[in-house]
C-alpha cells in the first residue's frame, strides 16, 4: 500500500471540501470492507483518503414526507434492526443474504451501492474492461461469473451491488453531493449506473469529488391506488457463507383483487448494471400472480440473454431468481427449481 493523507470530516460540507481541495486523487472510506483491499493491491492509490465515518448526518433511517431517508453510512445491521425497514421486505431479504456478521456490522449501504466490480481480471490489474494487448480476456478466458445481459460492448463484468436491484425496484433515488460546496442533486438509482465503453468512464454517473450521502425511498403505499407495495429479493448463492450471488432478482408489486396492477423487476449480478426487465413486468401485469405466470416472467427476463463460453448456467439461475422473488413478494411458496 502506498502512503496517503488521511482526513476525517465531521460534516457533509467538510467532506465535500476535503475531497476537492486536494491536487491529487482522493478516495472515500465508509465501512472500508472493499477500499482497503483495493489499496493493498494498488488497484487504487489515492493521495488522500477521506473517512466519512464521523459524519453523523449520513447515518440512520428517518421518515420523510414522501417515504424514508437512509444515510449512506447506515450499516446492514442497522437496516435490519430498523422498524422503518419493515415496510420494505426486499431490503431485509438482501441483509439476510449477507451471512457474514462482520459485513453486516461494518458494511454500509453507500459502500454497497458504489462497490467496484468483483471481476477477477479487474481485481488483478487488467482494468474494468479486462483487456490485454487490445483483446478481451473475458471472451476467451474464465468467464464463469461474468455478464449474460447488456454485455454486447467491451464491459463484461457484473454490477457488484446487492442492494441496487431491490432499491431500484422500490423506486429509490440517491442524493449526491459535490464537487462544489453548493452542488447537490437527486438521481433515480435506476440511472445512477453506467456501462463503460472506455476505462475512464467508471461504473456510475458520479464525477470526481462527488459522493452519495443518502438513499431516498418513496412510501411503501401507492399514492394513486392506495395499495401496499409488496416486495422481495432473491439471491442465488453458491455457498452458505461469505460469498457473492451468482444471480439475483428483486421486485416490487401492486396487487389488487388478486391481479397485478403494477410491477417492477430488476435483476442483479447478471449485467454491468442492475438490469431492469420490462419484459418480466409485462408478463405479469394485468394477470394473477401464480407459479405459472411467475415462471413466464422469469423466462421473459432472460429471453435476450447471451451466455459466454462458461456461464450458461447463469441464464437458468437468473430465471429462477425472478420467479422466486415474484412468488415471495406475493406471499406464495417459492416452489422447487
């Protein structure tokens, strides 16, 4: 690990200033569960690390007139313990999928949303696009855990965030601060992630000197129909322990009289960004949610998937994840594979 400056602001304004008054590269430290490893491998070598852990305004879950606000420094454990999170069961599903007590107690929501890809080519110094001498290492190499959707360009990694699919399905927005002292914007999480075409583009829309301070969730009750939004998330895990999902799906449903009136389905761990499946939602809207219609939605979600040489299994797993998330959201047995 290379030497670096360490800064620990106590307010959001101080954090913005410390990230932007420095001539060199800066990095944000939240829970530290990923950044420290990246710095040890010298995949990131910031000249200044800005530790946000003392910025109390970025912690906790609070009600708002339109729903709830979750600070980016809120830990997974705090989400699980909050009464306000009970109305968003898909978030609790994701927390439950983290089987590591250390990650639950130290990992933060903002850290998860901004987690860089786990692609082993990236983690071994070949960049986000995993190329050598202009050729893709993923296409012909070990691509077991790479993308099956949205990977027609050079990016083949999968988005690492485990909370993003559930939050996008719920209609979440992120509050972004910086780079200027007065700069603040609110961005739908669905449009926060990007698929890079060059190494310099990164994986989200944030510019240098910006950071996510809060996640804003709308009410769990539909304003138009006064229907409670039913949500669930389902992850396919290879082992019971500290592991990343092979495929995942999350959904938010409005069901009235046994008929799905509205739906949003988002897949995770299968594309360079969280993958919103309009096809899956269309397969169930206006119909009762049954094991048969949930299976149709799963098939629709992966109809355009393209497997690489070693990851065809992910297509089947993604279909199953969609089916099980939908059934769980409706309070139905998730059934067999």
